[in-house]
C-alpha cells in the first residue's frame, strides 16, 4: 500500500517486515506446541484456570477498595469484603490455545462484576448458560456513589 509520503522501496520493506512478523508468529506457535503444558487436556487446563480464578478472587477480595454486593445464594447479600475487577481474564491473554479454551469454558466467566455495561454484557455472552454469580460494585468515592445511584 503506497502512501503519499512513502517510496516504493519503503513499502516493499514494510511488506517484508509484515511477512517476517507473521512467519515469526508461526514459528513461535509451533515452538509453544512442544512445551509440556500443551500436552495437558483442555479439561485439565479448565481445572487449572478455575483454581487460578478462585485464587485471584481471594487475593483481590483482600486488597481492593470496593465492596461486594452479591446476589449469589452462597454469599451474603452485603459481604462487607473488598472486591475488584476481573483479574482472572489474564488467562485468556497467555496464548491462542489458552484463549480458545478459556472462551469455551462457560463457568470461567460466570462471576459478573458490574464494572461496566459493555464488559458485563460480554461476560454474560461468554458464560453461555452457566449459573451466574452477580456482583454489584460500590466504590468508596463520592463520584462512584453518584454513578451507582443514578
């Protein structure tokens, strides 16, 4: 794609860089598939993801500046415990395989923290038909109280 400020030589170099970048990605993906973790079955990875999710939830409950209002029958309505964003989503950023497995693992997305309308919609979509755990975030700041009331 020739732009008004680039020469054919520059465009050829950009094209070659893009080709080499894709080739490098392909080799990196092939190398990843030789690692022991890639020999684990998807069900096993889902269990690992679930353990990570619970650990991440427990850690962020201890350190966040939000309070959890939960409509999950197994959690008191107002737990008084701090709450945070969805830290376990990082699992889906590790590699393509992890992302694919995590996106298909509906109960991995079943904890809905109402941090934003678009993200909540996305979590509902990803959770498919899994039973949901719904949380309402109430910040300690005056602006958060205004948003939550309005």
